[in-house]
C-alpha cells in the first residue's frame, strides 16, 4: 500500500526512527568539470526530524517496495531526479535491530539539476572531501565513514590493455587505442571495487599512449599523455603516477607489465597503506578494467 511505511518505530537499541518498514536513502555521485567527485546532499527543512542538518534524500520504505525502489522513489519526490538518469551500484545496510536504514549507492556522469520540495532547505552537490565538515544528520554522520567512496584517478597503460583483448589490434594500433579511449570515457563517476574492498568513484581517467597508438583520436573526457617518439611509455606512466601521488590523489594503475607494476608499487609508503588514503597507488591487471568496461551501464 502506498505510503504505509510512514510512521515511527522503536528499534532494539531503544532509538525512535521514521519508517515502519525501515528507510532508505540515495547516495548519488557525479564528477564536475574539474574532476572533483561530488555527492548530492539535502539540507533538511527545519521542521523535519533532525531539521537543519545535512543528509541524503530518502525516507520510509513502503511494505511493497524493495530498498532500491524506496530510495529512488523518495529521492525523486525530494529532488525531481528521474530514476532513469541514475546508475545504481550497491547498497549498505545500517541495521539497528527491528529497523534498518539502507544507503543505495548510485552515480551519474555530471551533476544534474534538481528541484526542492517542502522537505528541503537546499539541495547541493558537495565535494566528497567537504561532507564531513557540514552539520550532518546523526544517522548519516555515523554511517558516512563506511559508505564514503574514495575519489580515484584511473591511470591506464593503453598498449598493455589493448594487447589483452584479441580483437585484431595489431592491424590498427591507433584505431584499437582510440576505441579503448572512447570506452574509458564511459567510466566517468562510475563506482568501482578496488584492492582492500572499499568502493571508489572514478573522478579522472589518465591514459598513456606510445608508439603507433599515439595517433588515436582524443575522447571527450579522458586525459591523454602521448609519449614522444623514442620515449618509453613505462617511464611516462611512472612519472604520471608520481605526480598524482605528490598531489595527494589516490591512484589505481592498470597494467599487466610485471616490471612496471613493481615500479608503481615502489611508490607505496612503507608499510603499504590501503587504497583510499590520499597519495597511494594500487595496481590491477587489464582484466579488471575490461570487466568494468564490459558491464558499465549508462543512464
């Protein structure tokens, strides 16, 4: 029944919560024009429970809904965002015993326009690194460290990845590299798994080309580094990784080249920190990337 979830309940911990069947909210990521990962936050109306705090668009789940449907419906009511413009990735459940709140992770390539309803003072696309500085809804503040996705720079050894896909790349290296670059363009703001298990959001993609592949056409969003004739692509990748690490970015490099992987891992501080700490490099093979590209969905 529509709206039969509205109402107060008490959980096993003795707390009072809104949502007779639990509640769900939408954690929506996007990437702005300068590569900053942002999340859509709601400044809650002063009259609401824990009013004048910041949290996720969301609310009570109805008895006939699953948590994803509930989060998308509530977010649509509170922001005017259409569910078809969003890509749902995974969920996180905060279970209080007899009541739970589910955070639904989703993304969209760029920040979308929104419209307020009476439950919001404002809707703002906030940089991920600034969320914790806001006066947050207590429930959101408690779960934010667990649900926060790491802004990530994906650094791609194009020649190595192209060579892992038997599609005739050796007949047209520039064409094969260009096709890969166009595919990489679709990873903007996509949530991906990384070593260590914490989710990450692709804020930038940097791709290094060498040899015949340097003639590949530029995509719209991927940052391309073309190695000068006679230069070595591995040196360019290590230099790019070192520069990004020095600027405090979390970097995930994609290559199967054993020597290059060892050089990249040498940038890890001792002892090796998990990806997600600014300035740390992780390394994955081409299959990891090709699996992401094979399954990426677009709004």
